[in-house]
């Protein structure tokens, strides 16, 4: 596999993961492409299990949450993704959104092995899910 094919595969993996995230019937599959030994930076989680628990909180607070990948750029085994969020808060009934989030991923053996969340993004997400 050439480097550009690998980069394309990484972006497709992230797109597939987001499709699962956005589908309430498939959300439990969202993190399937993540390594069990996932290293997290800047997130409100220190392990894959904690990340799963975090997303369960998010989906409970915003059940119709939709994430849109605005732009993804790949180089080698790393992919940078700029995305937005939209949904309705379950408690308040108010629309919620995140105009621009940024997460950086590193792949290893076809899995997401490391993930960095831009400073401030985790706090902005926390503000969205807490009424």
C-alpha cells in the first residue's frame, strides 16, 4: 500500500467512525477502530473505557447529536480533522452546537492509536452537554 492509499484509508476510517457516531442504532460501534491501548491527550478521558463513558454522557444529553467533518487532512499515519456538532439538548430542548472542533489522530496498524483534542474543545463540549 502506498503512503497516499494509507492516508486515504485513515480518512475513510474516521468517516466510517463518525457515521456510526451519528446513527443512534450504531453508536456502540463508534470506537471500534480505536486501539485498546489508545493514548489520549486533551480529552476528559485517560483510556478507551473512559472515552466510551464520556460519549455515553454526550449521547444521553444530546440524543440527536450529529457530527460533521468539515475538513480532514492526512499525512503519513496522522490525520487532522476539523468538525462541527449540532443537536438538541435532551433536558432543555434547546438547540446546541459546536461551530469548530479540532482533533488530531495517529494511526497504527489500521487503528487509531493516539488522539489529541485541541485545547478548549473538551470544555466547550462539557458546556454543551451540561444544562
